[in-house]
C-alpha cells in the first residue's frame, strides 16, 4: 500500500450558524470537480460538484452543507479555495472609457467577510396581529427552484413559500411544515401588495459575502468594485 500524504487541517467559522468546522485543502480530485463545475452550463451539475468538493474537504463535522444558509455554503467554498490554491484571485476589468484596455485587480480572499445589514430581521410583521418567521435560503431550497443561477433568484411565491418557517397571529403559531406547499403558496398569493413588498425587502437585505476594492481607469479616476456573488470569486 502506498503511503498517504498528511494534509494540513484548518478551521472555518460560520458566523450565521455559529459553528466552527474543520477542513483540509482541496486535492487533485477536487480540482477536477471544479473544472467540471466551471465548464457546466447546468445549475444542478454546478451545485452537485461544488457540494461534493466541500463535503470531501470537511473533516469530522455533522454539518449538512445543503441546510446551512446559502451564503455560508459560498463562503466555505471561497475559503477552501484560498487555503488550497491561493489567497489571491486575479481579475480583469474593462476600462470604463476604452474596452480595449483592461485593468488587473487582485482580490485578497482572506479579507472577504459575510456581512449582515443593520435592517435584517427574520421576523416580518404583516399587520399588528400577524407575522412570519423566515429562514435564510439554503442550498437545498435553491436546488428545488430549478434556477439558472444561484445568484439571480426572483423573489416569487415559490421562493417565499420555501423560506417561511412559521406564520403566527395573536392566537396561534402555524408551522409551515404542517401544511402543503399549495396551502402556503395560496396564503402568500392572498397577501396585499404592500405585505409582499416587505418580503421582497427581506430578500434584498439577506446576509451576503462582500469585498470592496477599486482601480484607476484610463483617466486616473477611481472605479469602485463591490463583489458579492459566488461567481465573482469563482
């Protein structure tokens, strides 16, 4: 039997789940999975390969990567990339005045953070007596939506229905799991436009990965860049 190479172990803290997970770096087998994910145009294939990479690299953890907040799934992947390949990502941006010119921008992955907006609240009051307790979207929820991209989910009835943990009023708590998806979607469709706007605002305020930097264009003007999506770092 050939000898096994001992891989270094590192930890990643998940700020929303309040958990610390142990990981090893990605190996050649995971790099092949990433290449498949990059080349694939199908979201299920991308998700399955990224999930396989992360699952392979997590050590002695009972965490279900499909049920943690989606932003933490993305964060784990970015941190794994930093520890396995490089803590720097080199990107190119077209000049704002001349697209024949490109500018090199280097991202320091170690400085990427999950940010939670000040106005974020999982409790949404629809009226003085009725409200919703929401869940932060997870990978499993997004899979079921059959989206073209994990980052452009339209805030529709289906996404909202999957994100409700329970409904409450002055008399009772109604767990979403006790009702069919059709019943939950019918409840949402009966909401006023004003109430649904509150739900749209909730999704706009979800925690996200964030990294800001800038470069100077051809006229020596500062151009600010804000990276917030997985594909920005992938």
